C-alpha cells in the first residue's frame, strides 16, 4: 500500500473510533445516577428571626443557644459520626431508623433523634403578639384555637384547655431527666400527651415518618417506607438508649408500646394495663370524660402535634436559673403557634368521626 493509501486508511480508522467514542459519551448516564450524594446536614431556617427571640420563653440569647448553638452542634457531631458509613447518604430521619437498634451506632442515633426533636419543637413556635387590650404586654396565639375542632376536643376530652395546659406542664415539670413532652392525636381525633426520655422520639416510627412533609423538620424530606437503606434494621438485643440487655420495642404501630425509642423509665407498662400517660407520681385530679388517656387507647397511628423540650440549657439560657423549669414552662403557651397546630390536627384527623363535634 502506498503512503497515500496508508494515510487514508489510518484516517478512516481514527474517524470510526471517534464516532464510537462520541456515541458512547452520548449514552452515558447522568452523573448523579452513578453515585448517591452524601448528606451534609445543616440547620433548617426558622420561620422567625433568632435575633428577635421568642418573648419571655426564649429571649434572643437563649434562642440562639437552643436554635443555633445546640442544633448545629448536634448536626456537626452527626456528620462526623456517619462520615464514611452507609448512613452518610441518608436523611436525618433515615439515620434514626437505620441506627435505632445498633449498639455500635448509638451516638449517631442520639444525635439524629435529638436534632429531629429540637427542630420540631422550634418549628411549632412563634413570637408572641402584643395584647389587644394592652399593646405594652405580650399576648399569645390562642385566638387561632377558639371555635375549632381541636378546641372542642380539648373541652370534651380534657375538661378544658386550661386544665390540659396545667396538666401538660405538670407532666413536664415532673420529668427528672431530659426529654420532650408531646401532644399526640390519632385519626379519630383522640388526644393524649406523652413523655419521651433522653433521645427518644415520636417523629419516626415503623420505618416511616409520622409528620407531614408540609411540616417536615430539617427540610430534608421524608424517608420512604420502602427505602432499601431503611427497610432492614439491626437485630441487636436492645435499643441503644436503654442501657439494658432486653428485647427491643416492636416497630409495629399496633404494638402496645407506642414509642419507638424510650428509656426504661417510660411510663408505659407493657406487661399490664399500664398507667395513664400522665405521671403516676402526682395527685392532679382527673377532669371529666377521661382526661389523661392511656396512650394504648389511641389508634394505630399517632400524630405528634407539638412538643416541648425539657432540657436544662433551655430555661438556664433564658435566665430562669437552675430551679426555674416550672416558671419557664408557663411561658411556653405564649409562643406556641396554635394556628399551625390546628392545621395539623385538621389535616390528619377524620373530622366526620362521632367523637369530634365543633362547639
């Protein structure tokens, strides 16, 4: 073959290879499908300004401690804990599910669960408005509750809103350790309040989140019930928050134990009839019509409506002192966003049930 023919053959071969390479490049999958992104968890922006605070409940400096310093500290430690593990590609809620029964991943569980709880707590608060009759004083958001189905439920199930508030605060005051006290409902509209201890949570149960995406915490969306990363949990003999070698709580929502993660001092006695959700150590009289409901009398799915944090750094940073928890809790009602709570109750509850009537 002469030199001209050799050059033509070489050119044709290179052209053919170039076409094949171009075709291969054009059929490559998008980059994001070649690997799963790693989550770097960060704080969700609050619906109010931290520098303006939340009235007497969490003044600006205290809100900065709870919403920024504490929350970011939890997420920073969570990011460090899951780096290079299967959990570093999961949302915070998925991490709670994945690590809930593993001794080796107890710290990741604790940080993730506490971050979820703190975010949910803060997301249901709102700066207090000035009182209509005295603009120089702070009011509350109870006007959004008046005349609603939720208000009727408080009256019929708890005796009155004031009785519920008093009993709810008494339950939080009576907690010897850290945790949260929650108001929960089921599809029928039944109400109960329930404590979780340490890193216990009611936000993620039975391989799914129980709060709505519209009110999602941390802004990361929800774990899918069929997500392969969260479909199989560990089989270690206990939850990492228990500290005891015992069988883990069931993940079946129909189980008598209504919380996925609680400490062994939980008020629920799964062996017998079980005490009421209210602390058995107090002498608060019952209100009419079954006030402090046994949480097992509620339906299969429990929906958290709001919670209050029971951690010393909250009332200490707010200036209430070591023994100021009770006084601090009374201020909670001035900043609770009842409008958001009512919307959540209305969304999740079957308002056609006979147990709910607007009064």
